[in-house]
C-alpha cells in the first residue's frame, strides 16, 4: 500500500523524499524525526529539511512537546485541493486537445496500420464511437482485445444496431441462449471485419494474431464491405439458427 501511496503522492508534485515521509505519517499517524530517519534510512538533517518544507506548505503539523512528533493531520484538505486542481487542469487540457483535434480532417481512402496494438486500438476507438451501426465478423471475441466484449455490449445498450458474426465457441458456452445480435458461423472467419458509422476495418488473422490491418474511410469501399457483411449475415442465418437449435457449436472451432 505504501508504495502505491508514495507513487500517487509524487503525481501530486511532491518529491520522492517528501512523498515517502508523508506516506509514513499517513500510515502511522505520527512519528518523531528519529523514527522517520530510522524507518526510511534517511539522515536526520534531510528529514528536518523535508519536514520543514512539508510544514510550510501545510502538509504536516508539529507537536509542542519534546521530542516533537509530526502528524499528517492537515494533509487531507491540502491533498483534496491538489486533486481538484489537477482535475480542473486535466479537463482544460482535454477540451484544448478536443478543439485542436476537431480542426484536423479525417483522411479519406485506405490506411495501412502495421502492428496488432495500433490496429486494435483504432478498432476499439471506433467501437466506442459507434452510435448508428456496428457490424463485426471475427473468429473470436478475444482477438478483438481484452475489453471488446464489454465495448460491444455497451454499444448495444446505447441502441446502436449491433451485429456480430463469430465462431467463438467459448462465448456461446457462457449463455443459456445466445444474444440475438450474435450469430455463430463456422468455419470461423479467418479475418476481422468491422463496419461502424462510415468506417471499415479489415485484418487477416493468423492463429488469433493480427499483424496488420486496413482502416477504410472511402465511402464507396465502406459500402462494399458493408454489403459483404450483410451477405454473411443473411446467407448464414438459416444454417446458424438450425445449428444453435439442434446442437451446440462443435468445440474444435
């Protein structure tokens, strides 16, 4: 706990030594200079200097008795002010960045994205942005990223037209009845295909691994991918319904 607390205090612009001493006082409640020096292996002169700095900024209080002990009693209000100040600054900077980003036009055409992380990050952002439709074909949910299932269900909850075609056997085992917007297809598609509010994403998969992908924002091409997904969705519907009713999907898929 103390390590995490020290790290957090440093994020509020305290030095490492200040954070260590304040964290110790917060955990113990009170301590003398000697106790602080022994516990943290810091020379007494440095402890005195650091305590004086903390005291002048209102982080610690000092008793009148001898030997004097220090407490972090005043720190709560100071830390609350620091957090609120940091939150206000973060909010200002976010608005500034949003304003700058709005000036940048989204490039049309087809963009090649190299690397699994880069492609899946852009795909995840598109899933979060989707408000009208989100259609995805993928061999398994896990290949889309660790939080993909939650993101897709969130899109459904905000009344987005969500359709998922997958061969993910593990997903179907979790539910007594498959969600209406998820259909089992086999063999699983050896690719990721997603169309979401005017964007399309495509990436071949290699044993559940993605090494590169395409991000498509050209209207004509997006419509072609959308039409292809509709073909998957409509053509497989009767077979899928039959498979789900008659038997569970085979585990080898």
